[in-house]
């Protein structure tokens, strides 16, 4: 049986740090809710894979990275892109296919890239087909 520490564990995060993490999670949630609304109104074309309910994963993981670290996402990338610090207006413009988007409106929801923040986009599962067989490989860093 492990011994209990004599002093309670003290978080290395300040109240200011915790509030910043919460604000980032809330930004992602509101962004995704608005994206879903616009998609339902047919304002966003193509596919839209939302990150609702996973905000803490992206914010927690990406908060410990350094600016020079690279990020490659997998599949639901809006949350990762926003947690990395990308401009929400530029991300939304990309979803709308506008020239002011991260990829000049050509990438859409599934191909977000922000090289200024070393966010290199999505590694989609690659498939090869043979009669009656499908295999896929997908990795994230």
C-alpha cells in the first residue's frame, strides 16, 4: 500500500493558468456549436466532423507544447487547431471556403493547416483495397 504524502499536492498551475485553459476549452465548444449551426443551414459545404466533448483533450495536450513543436492532428482537427492558437476567424473562414481562411478557403474542415503555429494539419487514414479487404494506417504526433 502506497503511503499518503504528508502535505497535500499543490498544483503548479495558477488560477490565471487554469482560467486560460478553461477559456480555450470554451472557445472550442462555442466554435464547434456555431460550426454545427452553419452546417445545418448549408453555409458550410463538404463534411464537418465536430470536436464537441473532447475540448479538454486538445487544450490539455497542446498546452504543454513549445511553439517550435509540430502538431499533426487526426480527423477532428478544429479543436486541435484552435488549441494550438490559430485565429478562430481564419479557421471559420476556411470552413466557409473564404480566401481569408487558413488555406485560402481551399482546405475546408478536413484540411486545416497553420504553418505559423507549426500545425501541419490532419493525417487521414490511408486505405488500400484488395478484393474483400481494407486496411488503414493513421498516426498522430
